[in-house]
């Protein structure tokens, strides 16, 4: 059975995580600035509904991946405070996942902009 009260009690913890992400992570701040610029530009050029869907899903994916990367890095630092090659690999791969999605976000933006200016 789904416990709705438990769900609503968990929301403040999720918000605390989002706030911690943007307070502590430089790359999250960069993604946030990029998001504000893209959304502002999107309003300026008049994106279509489908273009907004692509942009918002892409932005959400990058932000979520940045959050997962930050969580993985924190957990790895907790369990392996000393250098270990597997800890490095876990952190590098998580960061690489963010980079892959960020590159794909640039591709999505490029395709959308090409349709408006190309």
C-alpha cells in the first residue's frame, strides 16, 4: 500500500538535498546559470511546445545527473577517505555521466537553434 503521509514527509529532505547541491557544488551552479540563460533565450525566440519539452527534459536530466554524481562522490568519500583506484574510478565514471548528458544537452540546444536560425 502506498503511504501518502510518508511521501509528503520525505519532500523536505529532497528539497534539502537540492539546496545542498546548489550551495556546495560549483558545477551545479554552472548548470543552474546555463539553465537560466537557456530558458530566457527560449522565451525570447518563442520555442514551440515540443521544443520546450525537449529543453525541460534535457535540463532536468542534467540537473538530476549532477545530483546523482554529487551523491556518489559523497558516498565514495565517506567509505574510502584514502585514495583507492576503485574510488577514483567510481567518481570519474559518475562525473563522465554528467559530461555525456551535458554534451547531449548542447546537441539538443543546437538542433533546436538550427531550426530557428539555420
